[in-house]
């Protein structure tokens, strides 16, 4: 079908349908690769006045590196022919992005972007906070704050989508075009149970949902009000909405609540102290006083400081944790979860990426493509002064190979070697007994005096030495064969010409993956740490990105 731009009359051909919702559908705009079109199901459903206000008063999109971070309408679309009625609008397209849940659910994150470690999660949260702040600065309210309305790219840039559902206030008449939808797990306590189509929302309502999303990004997808009931009777509030309404935040001890954090959740003290204070301010103080909830600017500044305070683990360079902690919480968590690692080493990340590519190639019956390196992250963009301070570029520290794991292949070789040594010992004792058979009873055999022309070891007629010679030949052949093999998961030793290639079909999944939804708060399966040794040579793609992460402001 075709539609016509209202601004200049250009006719656009709309082709493939990308998405469909309750209000309409999203289609590709042929010949305009950076744009999408949203068409409403019925002309009567087009919020014409609301869209006109949005077009006239767009928010100041940070646009780091020219990438859209708020998918705002850019033009109205009319039915082609004559004075056609408005059927939808044109908006910029966000390329190569996933829903935010792909970043905060460990299972989804490992499948999508294995190198997305804790610094990226901090940067994602910061960029989300600045995008929300940009909307509030222009008087807009998101309303339906949730993971499904936020897209994230593999370099931590985010984009707010479904913007035509935002609450819009007419600056001339004061009329409010409300957001009629919302998800209860991101709805503040004062709005729980209310009809959203009848409520004028305020920025502090958004700030509750923003804090929930930031909490999920930094706490492995766990909802802040999800906890374990510790009472003796039946759980009185099994639903998250009820706990939100009552303000039962389980991460603050000493309040006498019948809940505590889930057994699989991260400890609250993993978070930077400034972030912990903001969460308490939002979920406890903000329960009765919504106006004190931290805004986007406050979150961005705290996340900047927390990110700068992160340091890499000496055992795994993809484990980043705050300097306020005495030891790496991610290494402790790997032990606690029996080998499941939310942030595997860079070697594992590349192997996992190759495994994902091989699986996709098998599904499409094509040869597996060459692995792609982590994204080259752009420089920090310059934004409007006074909104959020500009931290300098950050270069990741070099990654150290984990040296405390032993993989199955190395363990099997160790067992075989022990078996050979044991067999040699038994054979040696047997040969020694044969050689000394003529010694008097009760005496140790005495060595014979050297004589001229003595026969060689293993000559015919000496069964003991012949047996030792045969065992020695067998051991030599085994060790030669063993030396020609490369243990799985390791690189070639220093001094060789090139690092070994990794089988693109290999995988390091500890357990079969299971489907995880944002409402499923179980800790998902992750990757095993492979055996690696200090001094291993690494492929160029085995190193983390050596570029600063992009910021919105």
C-alpha cells in the first residue's frame, strides 16, 4: 500500500509488516531505510491532535553518535489520493536493538551479547535515565514504563519506543491526552488498582518504574519487590502488585517484614552505596512521599560514579565489581550457583558467539559465518551543558585468563596419566622380583659386580629387563601421542605460530537452557568457565572492546 507525507506530499510505499498491536501495525517504508510507519486500524482511532502537539514540541533527543534514543514521530501520513485522512505517522527506526529484558535476564544476555558485562549494565541504566529525563524536561510522561518500551543495543545505547502512547499535555489549552495502559509491576503504589485512562499521571509516577528497571539491570533481572516469604502461615501477598502497594521492599533489614530477598538474588551490598541509598529513597521514602523519588538526572550522576568505581577481577576480566567490596561477588556467585557464570571470560564469550552463529547457520542450512568481534564503541558524545556532567572516556583493563578451573578434557588426561604411572610401578616391581629370584631367602638382592662384556639391559634371557623395556616403549608412545593433542578450551603455548582455531559447533552450556520471561525470576543457566592458563596466546577477537562506552549526554 501507499501513503503520503503531510509535510511535502511525498508518496511512500509501505511493505513488510514488522509488528502489530492493539492500536495498529508497524511497516517498513520502502526507499527510506532509516524510517518506519505506524498505521492505525481505523481513522477514528488516530490521535490527531496529540500527534500534532508531539510534532510541534519534540523532546531534545540526546542522539549519541547520531543514533536515535527517542523514536519520536517526524511526520503524519495521509491516505494516498486527494485530501486523504490521516492514517498514521512516520518515525525513525532503531536498528539492531533488542528489548531491555535481553540485557537484564542473564540467559537472554548470554545468548544475545556474551561480552555485555556489569559496566555495560551500568551504562545502559544511565542512558535510560537520561532519556527519561529528556522527556520530563519537555513536560511529557511515559506512563507505560516497562522493559517492552525500551530497546537496547549491544553498545549500551537505549531507545524509548511506542512514543505515541506517552501522556501529552497541550501547552495551549492544558488538555491532557492520557496514557491508557501500564504494567502493574512497574506501577507506583499510589496508582495500583486504578484505571489508567482516568488518571493524569505525573513524572514521579514514571520515576518508580524507572527505578524498577535500573534495579533489574543491576540485580540480574530480579524485581525489587520479589522476595521469599518467611512467615509460618500462607503468604498473604503473593502478587507483586500487593507488595508494591504495601511498600514491602525486602532488601532493607530490620523492618520486621515477613519477606527477605530470594535465595537466588544478588546481595544488596553488591550495589554501590550511592545507588543503594537511591533505591531506599524511592521504594521506602517514596512510598508515602512520591515527590522525593530520584529523577533521571540524579540517577545518571549516581550511576556515573558507580561505574567509575568498578574494578576488574584478577581471575576473570569480565567480572567487574565495586571497590567498596573486598572480593569479587561474581566469582563467589559462580561457586554458589555450581559453575553458572553471568559474565563469562572473553574466551568463553567468543566461543559462545561462535556456537550461536553455528546454530543459526544449521537452522538456515548455511555455512557458519566468521565470528564478529565485540562492537567498536564510539566516543562520548557532547550534549547540552548543565544536564549531566561529562565523564571522560573509559578504557577497559586487560583481561586475565581464569586459572582456577579445570575442564573435563584436562581431567581425563590427568586420570589417564595417573593410570600409566601406576601401571609402570606395578611392572617395575614385577620385573624387580624376576630379576632377584635367585637371591637367598630373607636377604635383599645384591647388585652384580660389573664384568667386561656384560649383556645389555633387556637382552634375551632376562625377562625382567625385557618387561621394563616394553613398558618404557609403551609409555613413550603414549606421551608422544598426548603431547600432540591440544586440551579443549586452551590456546597453544607461547612460541607457536598461531593460536588454535575453536570448533564453531562446540558449546559450553552447563545445563540445557530454559525459556525465561521477565516474570520468571529463577536464575537461568549460564556458561561453564573453560580451562585456561596464564600466558595463553589469544585470538584478537578474544579481547574486550578497547573503546569508551557511549553516553547519551
